[in-house]
């Protein structure tokens, strides 16, 4: 626990916000900028082979920080204030987004109207268009990683590449593993699950999120057509054929 600790003589940890497989997330105060609250993500390597994986993790972390600095210029992606490493422990300090994530709007049994779902799709894709112009794959788009800020704007958070650092392992000396299948079951297309994510993988995830929003059924609970692997959902949603056609294309196998 880091509560009460001041990192780099600047970021005073106030309280823990959450804990998961990647490490811990804290609310902190930037004492160099009075009254500015921020989020500190403490990323930890997992055993075994922590020492062997450290050099690779350092490179991945540096790359990830560079990506976040670049994307943070967009108003709907959190700004990265700082990144640093202390004794193999990695820290990201980001803008605090005031609002709620989409699990408050998209949940089992609740169905959005087509009008609301269309607008949400447009809002998400406008951010994703910027991300993909930079040739960056988020890899974990789901309701928890999309927030609605207090002003109503949609914010894309928690870029999945940081999870590579926390799950990294070395199987053969001198060889790096292929991309780790970071993501959330139900939102990952087959190529991502196999460790080969593409820009289109994020399109699939957004499509599944909107299908969840209009059916009220979580993606991993929707059946698949055994003959072609396609998700069966059309009979669960009351939307126009035109909108359904777009979503079907987004989640095509």
C-alpha cells in the first residue's frame, strides 16, 4: 500500500482506487500543482522470471509512455503527466477523469434505444479514428474502459498495451514472447485472442459493445453460429436493418 507516500517528491498518494491483476491504482495530489488531483497506476511484474523479464518490461514501458504522451493531446483521452520506474516497479501518472464508466449505462437486461446507441457508436469511433491514425491498437475496449465525463463527453481510458508489462514472461533466453492476448473475453476477436491484434480488432470490440448496449446481453453470453463463427444477436435487438448491417460488419468473424 502506498497511501501516505509521496512519489518523486511530487505525487502524494491519498487513497487506493482499485486493485487488479496489473497492480494498484491510486488517487493522488500533484503537490507541484496545488489542488490538481491525478491517478497513479502502479504496475508490477508478475513472477516467475521477473529479473529476466525486466529489460523487456523497461522497453515496453518506455514505448507505452511515449504512446500515452502522444495520445493525451486528444481532449477525450487522459493526459499523461509523468512516468517513472523505481526498482523494477513502474508508475504512470494520469489525468483524473470525473464522471462514470459505461457500466452505469450498459448492463445486463438494459437496452439502449437505437438513437442512443448510434450516438454512442459515433462518439467512440471519433476517438478511435484519432487513435488509429497513430497506428495504435487499444486492445481492451469494453464498458469499463470508456467513461462519460461530467460534461457528457465520452473518454477512452486504460490502453491495453500496459498489460504486456505486467504479464510478461521469458520462456527462452534471448527470445521475446509474441504479443500477449490482453483483452476482455467477449470483446476480443479471434486474431487478438491468438496474440495477433490488428487495428480491426478494436473495431470488433466497439461493435460488440454496441450490440451489448442494444440487446442487454453480455457479449460472452451471445451464441455463435457453428457453421461460420458469426455472433447471433439480430433477433435480440429492435433496431433498423441499416444499423444492424453496420454492426454485423464490425463483428464479422
